[in-house]
C-alpha cells in the first residue's frame, strides 16, 4: 500500500523542497557549528540541574532564540524568493 498522492521522485516541487532543506541545514551548521541541543546550549538535558540552569540563566536568549531567528529568516527569504519567481506579491 502506498500513498495515492505521493509526489513523483523527480517532481520539481519535491526537488526544490529537498534542496531548500539541505541549504537550511548546511547554513545552520556553518553558522552555529552544531545541531545538537547539548552542544548548542552547553546543557545536559538529562540532568535536572542543567535544565534549571538553562531557565535561571536564560541561556535560551543567546542560543535557542538566535538559532530560531536564523531558521525563520531563512524560511522567509526562501518563501520570498519563491514568490518573486512566480511573480507573486507578499
């Protein structure tokens, strides 16, 4: 059994999506050097004291927020370039 609406392997939209995700991932690594939360935040998420420190010291402000901003900016830029190529107005 397979999905009846699955895209073709060489579907242009599918290939563009794969390329976009790969570019986002590679750009993230180039900018932040890691994708692992422990490495990015310096917190061992299996330790309660690290979780408490994460919130008490607001570590997320200089780590997770920056990474989230990066991803959102890239997605907006990618969406804008797709719309521009289609002649759409955002």
